[in-house]
């Protein structure tokens, strides 16, 4: 059964790559064909992701649906299981797989209206998605890094070719910073494999090595910052976050959705997979530093968002703030806090994807993102405003939506370990209310600016995407246990996590 | 017989003179001749090693043969380039052929 | 039925979903559904009450909970707890909600987004019921936020008006600041006891599970939340602005139910407050609020603003009672106040409709001729608020005075002053609005009495304003659902059998008479010459009162200059220090280094050869040095 | 004894003519000194009693290569025109320094190293048969490749140096 389910993972991983390959042979003029094909692929992936999430047994083993295909063994310094395509999910990656399915499908529908080189866009898009799935599934350090990079690289072209405001600058900065982070991860990976001395890249084996002393505590303390900072760049770790506002500002809508929604999570996920699981002692040593940076990020992003004038900048800074929460949750090393971090990854993913979807829907018509240009938009775009208000309230942490579920767990964990930082994090949530409501007030309400009287509401495709995302937020907000139950075993099994 | 070190020292002196020629002279043909000096010094070295250390295998000697062969090829090509250079730029001074820079 | 009291919250919750999804397409935009829903929960409440009383005191509180989520050792249950204090809140909420729903059918007729208004009203009712039914602080917090959201949506109902949007924003953010405190407090409780369950927490605290300092700090955070919701000083600023919302909303949310959530919370946790030694803080805050808003109410000219400050002041009274340690007195004032203040707000709403949207006292006057029912019920409400024997307000205020008696003469004196002020501004309000001559004939000529859909709720609430006070009596209470009378029913560790203290009754009546006649004398028959005496005598002071002691200005200044200024600073720092200097700076440095180093690339072969030769020499020497 | 004296005379002469190659004022002089230097090295091979390599040296270097160089000199008309410009570049002093350093290093290494398996006085002559066997048994492939290399190089040289029509 386990292996059979493993083939589901292989399918989810191979399908987007296959889609990219097939699209190569579709003539560039056949836009509709590329769109329909991508929509079908997106729908299948959504189905597979939902299956993976639901089929993950809450009470069972931590790692499920495992599958291993050996690749390079007993060559050079590599011993048994040297490098193998080892796939599997734990509770955290099952949750993030669901997130990927939802956001990727929504993103595909949003990319529908893209006219310029639609086929090429989808090719790169699916390569990116394959990278994301691969990173979440990989239980082998080599393939983890491989897929991690596979997800990062297409971004450069996706932003550079299809982007808007200062796209070359945004794409270049984003790529350089992320690749810089990857260098750190790569160094860390080799250090870990060498120090463990087992001649294998297999993650579960290395996790054991990290816990039973094969990698000494001193070494762990040295290696951990490479992983933390390397992955932290992608997770928007302060002060390495500046690619986020600029990158989001220039990225096209569906790329922003996938990027902020899923890719940023890869960074935090990497900190768990590589940092906490391989290097528990290093993690314990460095977590206070990560906590401080996370808290600064949470407050800093929220405060900076208060006075931004551009929609996307507000969302960019709010992403910094929310990823700060994720880091706080991880840094607590407390079972509730770490669960909260995982929940926050999901919550922020769907929420921010929705926000970027909506910003894109407005920008396509208005061609401006300056808040002060608008006013009373609720009159002409009621659906749009409702969706935005829901996303905003999730952002603010309103109970009943996913944001509260996640933030509550993070706060509880933080209070158990570092109460002062917990308090500061809650304060950041209050500031979030201020910047969200400020934007609502300026843009949605008040008298309608006659310049915008012809704005159209969400199209059917956008409505479907938005509804899917809102549904995800409501699901997590209203009924916690399907999510928390799946995380519980995984989180408690993480080394160094206290209760 | 003179000891091997004598050959080595002699070859070292010739090599260094060749290096000086390469570094100091401006004329491309002269630079080429200096390179020939260096190659000769190296061949001498090989042959000396072969004779004193391992006469059975004669590896050094065979190397010297190859060096000579390759040197012949090199000279042929290099002189062709020098002629081309002279024809195009009316100079054979190496420090005046400086287009391959930023 | 009592253990299934969650149905009370579920019914309006489902109604909200149905109305939000279909409302616009339902016949009459679904207002009948709202009234039906309110009626059914009103009926269900009596089923719950009957069952609750049948179970008897031994079975109280009635509990019902399910496991919600669990991560390792972290377990969370959600459920309801029904005890007398909940019953009181349920009574208030279901009754006022029904009246307001009916009234709204008339009031909101023809207004934009009619269906949405009723839908959100149901959401509010559902959340409010959830808030009072919750057996744990987390569920309470969830509901606490949801009532805040409903309040936000309803205050901003006329969002085309900039002022409504600003008011909604202000309300949400101000209470949100308090909520931060509440959430911190809740988590601190969990941190100390490992549970969110209110009864367990009280139990742990009574056993002394939490250290003194820590408990005090926790309670201060909890109190912040209560102060924010109940608009206590210095969080009061949002409530008067919230009058931008439709008037029935003001009656339901900003007078009778949501704003008393803070009082409810403090009453719930009163044993903990006492154990923490935090009661004095509650008392002082309540007293300051009561006095402060009483004074500000003098200078307001908008009917709803006067009522809003009156509400703030009355909430202060409730806090004073709780601070004195008398949960029953606080809850009793909450109970009676809900009826007469809802009555007054709905009366104001009736005036607004009857005069076609005029609510400035300066333009009204003499309305009793045109609107006799509204005027009559409003008079009853006013007298109840001012404390006329034996109306509802009299008894509850009497209880509060009795509670404060034990706190020393100074506090007693101040609370008496506050009571006089209540009577004064109430009299001013009634006299200027309903008596005397119309100030504006144009408006007066169009004024009509409102229809029965609006006047019937007024009459019912007027009736309640008369009789609600009698629940304090043992026999009356026992006969009508509160066995043992109100204060015994809601004893909450403070058994306090009620008896009439005729001395206090006399004093109380004296306070009423002084205040009312003062107010009436000043403003009788539109005598503005008398009323402007104060303004002319001390213009500075008058302006200060009218400007609400500059609280709003101070906050505006703090937000504009300090908070937003800090935000600009951070944005600037992010742009110039982190991005342009740190990130782009390193890129620029790389480029500049390349600009410098490219000069090494001369393109001259001899230079390269030189470098090679020198490198060979250097490397050989290094390897020799290292090798030896 | 006479061999050693003769050796020393040859050694000094080689150094002298090699110096002549790099220090000579005109290119023609350098070329003549180069021929002498190459011949001297050939003589050194004779001292080592390896006649084969000495013959190769005389034939290819002394003959073919120097002829090639002289041909190039004539084609570029250098050495004929007495040019006023300096014959050494600006970096000559540094070149001298580096070369001197290199020389010191090489001599130092050559003298101070204890060469393993040094036969010294017992060195035996390498027979030409031995060389032939080694060359064609163990170095067959490199031999072929070298042949191909030479062919390619000379074709390349012709292509590069060819007079083009438009010139």
C-alpha cells in the first residue's frame, strides 16, 4: 500500500514535467490548447494533492507513501543508498502538498488571460511546480536541492519576461539573492554528508546521524547557519527579505501567487527538513537568533506596510511579516509553535495567493496600483471587494479564517518558550489590522471615484480560483482537527521539540 | 662522465634565458625563438633524466622526440600567425597587438 | 435543552449563511427570515431557561463540550457552559435582538443593502450568543473577534460616507488593541494552568496555582480586552463615533449587548480579579469613565452622541460595581440598562425616521405633539436611566450605590456625582428633543409618528424598563424566572440577599431630583440663554468638554505623527539602508570591483606571460617553503 | 677527463650563445645564435651518448626550424630594416628579475635534490634499438596523434598565412 501510494507522489512529480515536455511540441499560436491542457493538468494535480493530504494517516507513521529508486550507489565515496530518488511525505509536507495543489490550480486559471507567449509561460510554470512538489516529496538531500533549484530558476525568466514594474531589476535581484542562499545550502549539504561519513544523501539516515551523535554538536552549530540563512533568504528572513517587495511588484499575477503562496514556504520547509531534522543541536543553539530575526521581521513588515502606497508592496511587506511568524513558530521548538508554523505556511500561502490574484485582477483593468488613485471600488466590484476583505481579515488573524488558527498556535508556542516575543508577535497582528483596514477604507469604500466606474468585477475563472482559495481558508479556520491531527505526530517526532 | 646535476643546471640556465627573452623582447619572432630555447632546455632535462635515472625505459628520450615534433608544429603555426599579424597591422611587436582586452 | 443551548447560536449562524448567499434574491430581501430567526431564538431561550431551572442549582453550570484539537500534550476542548450569568446574558441578547430586528424592518426600509444589513445582524447575534455560551476563553475570544467584525461591518454599513468608514475602522482598530491584551492574557492563563476552560481556571486560581505578580499581570491584560470592548477610558473613543452605523445597530450592539461583553468578562472572572487584587483598578477605571463621559455628554448636541456618551458612562457604573466586588450589582445594571438604553436608542431611531433624518437637538424640540408614542416611551426610558423610583434604572443604580458604600466616602461621593450627571444630561436630552417649541418649523411640519413596526418594540422595551428592576426582589424574581431574585440567582461567590435600604432610596431619589431638575431648568422650553451660560462664562472649559477633553485629537496626533511617522521611518530604512545600501550596494560594489580589476586585463601577451612566470616562481618557492 | 673539459667548454659556449639569442640587437643575429645554441644542445646529447636524439636535434631543429624562422624573418622584412625603436619592452627589468629568480630556483632545486636511483658515473648508454622498441610498443598511439597534429598544424599554418584575394 505504501509503495502504491508512493506512485501517486511520482505521478504528482512527473506530471508537471511531462506537461512541460508536451507543451514544447504545441505550436506557440495554439494558445487555447496550451491553456486547456494546463487547466486539465492543474486539476489533476489538485486532485492528487488532495488525495495525498487526505490519505496521509493522522495516527500512522511519520513518513508515509515512501518509494525509493536507487540512482548512484557504491561509487567513490558513496555507499549504500548513496543517491536515490527517495520520495515520501510527513504531516508537514502533506499539508504543503495540498497548498501547492490549490495554489497551482488557481494560478493556472489566472494565467488564462495571459496573451504574450502563453505556451512558453506554461512550460516554465510547470517546471517550477514540479520543483516545488519535488522539494516537498524528496527524502534525499541531493534531490531535495535539485528540486529546490528547479523551482527557483524558472522564476527569473517568468518575472523577467512576463513581469511589469522594473521587471529586470526585480528578477535579477530575486534570482541573485536566492541563488546566493542556495550556495549556503549546497555548502551545508556537503558538510553534512561528509561529517556524517555514511556516504549517503538519504535524509532519514542523515536525520538519525544528526540525532545519535555522528555529527558532533560543535559541527552542527557551525553548519546550521548555512542552512538557516540559505533557506531563510527564500523564506523572507529579515534582513534578507528585500527581494520580496520588489520581486512581487514586478512578477506577473500567477507567478506572484505561486511565488508568495508556495515558493516562500520552501525556505521555511528547508529550515525544518535540513536544519531542525538533521542538526537538532545546531538548531537548538541558533534558534534564539532566528527568533529575534523572525520577530523583527514580523513587526518590521507590519510597520512598513502601514504607509505603503502600492497594493503589491503592502502584500510584499505583509508577507515578510507573516513569514516572520513562521520563523517565530519554528524557533520556539515547541510542538504547538512548530505546528503553528506549518499551519501558518498553509494559511499565508492561500491568503497571499488570493491577495495577489485580486491585485492582478484590478491592475489588469486599472493599470495602476496606487492606493490613493482608488475609492469606492465596492460599488463596481462587489465580489472582488468581498474576496479581498476575506483575505484581509485572514491576514489580520480573524477567528474563523485560517490566519487565526495558525497564529494562535504560534502564539501559544511562543508564550511557552519566549513570552516577550510572543507578546510582540501579537502586537504585530494588531498592526496588521491597522494596515489592512487603512487599505480597505481608502480603496474599497468611500465615494466612488468616477474614473473607475467602468471597472469589471471578477471574471468566472477568477471567481473559481478565488472561491477555491477562500474555501481553503475557511476550512482551516473553522475545523482545525484535520490539519492539526496530521501535523501532531510529525511535529512531536521532530528532534529537540518540547511539549 | 659529468654528474647529472650539471645538465640540470645548464638546462635551468638556458630555460631562464628563454624566459627572459619571452618577457623582455618585443619582436614576435624573437619571442618565438626564446620559446624554442625553453623547449630545448626542457628536452635536455628529459634526456638527462632518462639517461641517468632510467635508461631501460627511455621515456625521457621519447618525450624529447615528441617535444621536438610538437615544437615544429608550434613554430609553423606561430610563424603563420606572425606573418598574418604583420600583414594586417604592419608590426610584429607583441605589445602592439592588444585588441583582445576589455 | 440547556446542554444544547449552542443551538441558540447555530440558528442565527445558519440564517446568516443563507441570507448572505441568497438574501438579495429572497422575497422582501429576507427581512422576514431575520425576524423569524430572532423570534425562534427568543422562543428557544425560554425552552433553555425552563430546562435550566428544572435541572436545579445542583446541576449548574450545565456543561457540554467536545475535543477540538490535540497536538501532543496540547489538548483543546470546545464547548458551552450555561450558568445563571449566561442565562441573564441570553435573556438580554435574545430580547433586544428580537426588538431590534422588528424595529429594523421599519427603520431600514428602502436603505441600500437591506438584505446585507439583516444578514450581518444575524452574524452578530450568533457571535454574541457564542460569546456568552463559551465555556473556554479561546471560544470566547473567537466570538469576541466575530462580534467586533459584525460591529465593523454594521458601523460601516453606509460605506459611501467617508465618516462611516473612518468610524468603522476606528472601532475595529481600537478594540483590536484591547484584544491584543485579551489574547495575551488568555495565553498567559493557559501557560500557567494548561487549560482555557473558564471554570477550571477559576478553580486553579482559587487553589493558588498562579503566582501573585503573574496573576496580576495576566488580569491586567484581560482587563485591557474588557476595557477595549466596553469602551472604558482610554479606549472609549470608538463608541461615540460608532453612531455612524444605523440606529438599530447602535441599540443592539453599541448599547445593549456587545459593549457589555467586557462587563460580562470581568464578572465571569471576578473571583480571579479578586484573587489578583485587581479589583481596585477596575473600580478606578470605571469611576473615571463614568465621570468623564457624563461631563462630555453635557456638551453633545447630537441625540445619538449624547446616548453614546451616556452608554460609556453607564458602562463605567457597571465597572465600578464589579470593582467593588459586586458581580450581581454589575450584572443587574447590565440587565436593566440593556432594556432602557435599547429603548432610548430605538426611540432616537424613531425620531430620526419621523423627522426624516434629523438628529441634532438644535433642530428638534416639541416633538411630543407629533410623536406621542415615541415621546412617551422615550420618557420612560429617560426616567429609568436617570433613576426614578421605582423604574428599572433606579434599582440597579441603588445596587451600585450600595456596593460602593463599602469602598469609602470618597468613591461614594464621586459615584453620586456621576449619578447626578446622568440625570442631568438625560433631562437635557428629553427636554430639548421632545418638549418646548420646535426649533425648526420646516422639520416639524414634516414630522410624523412612525408606524407600529417601530413603535411596538418601543412599547415592549418601555414595559421592560419599568418591570426589569423588580427582578431584584425575591418573590418577583422567583415568579418570573430568576429564582431567589436577581442577585441571589447571579450570586457568583457573593451571596448577597437583596433588601431595600430606605436611606439609600432616599439619597438616590435626591440625586435624581437634583439632576433632573437641574437639567430641566437649564433647557426648559428651549431656553438656550440659560444653557449657554456655561459656554460664555468659561469658553475654554466648554470647548475642552466639547472637544471630549482632546482625547480624539491626542490619538489622531499619535497615529499621524508617531505611528505613521515610525512607519515612514521603517520604510525609508528598508528602502535606503537595507535595500539600496545592503543589497544593491553589494551589487554596486561588485560592479565597481570589476571596473577596477578590468585594468589588469591589458590584452598584451607579455604581461600575461610575465604573470605566469612570476606565478610559477612564487608557487615553487611557496611549495618549497611549505614542504621543508 | 678530456670529456669533462670538453663538456665544460661546450656548456659555457651554449650559455653564451643562448644569452646571445635574447640579448642580440638584431633579429638575424639572434637567429644565428639560436642555431648555435640548438647545435650545442645537440652536442650535449652526444655527451650523453644518445646519438639518435642528437641526430633528431640537428636535423629538425638545426635544419627545419631555423630555416622556417629565417624564412619568416624574410617574409616580414624584419632585421633588414634597421628599426630605430627599442628591441626590448618596458617590462624588461621585471622580466630579468623574474628570470633570475627562476634560474636561482631551478639551480637550487637541481643541486639540492637527492635524485632517487641516480646512476651517476655508472650511467649506461641508451641503445637506439631500445628507443625504437619503446617508441613503437608503448607510445604507438601518441606517435600517431603527433603525426596527425603535425599535419593539422601545417594545414592550419597554410590557411592562416595564405595571401587572401582582397589583400
